[in-house]
C-alpha cells in the first residue's frame, strides 16, 4: 500500500470523541487498523477533507501542526474537527 510506504512503523494514531450523552473518550488506533479501514472504502464513495486554515509551530527538531477540517462524504458535510500533528524534523 502506498500510504504505508510513507508512514513510520511507529506512527501513533489517536481520536477524540466528544459526546454530552456518552462522555468524552480517547481512542487509540493501530496503523494496520487505519490501512484496513481505508482499503475497505467502496470506490463509489466520494470522500473529501477541506482544511480551511492551519497553524505551524517549529522548535528545533520538533514541529507541531494544528489544522481544523471539514469532512464530506458524497459531497455532504459529515463532520468537522481538528487535526493535530507532531513531527520530528
């Protein structure tokens, strides 16, 4: 898989779910779970993520990126959120 060739084998993936009813939760996902999930998306499904802005901070060999996003499925807004990335540069 092409995606796997550009990702570290030590990638850390986490998601936060916010819910007034169920409470806020932090979820861990393995790289293999991510790859399997992406590979299972039907070719007829159109996915699009818009990143309207971003903020990059660099300190020595570490970079931090904050990017709010809007996620669309078949041209309809599915959800919004924020992506956070930490890089060793």
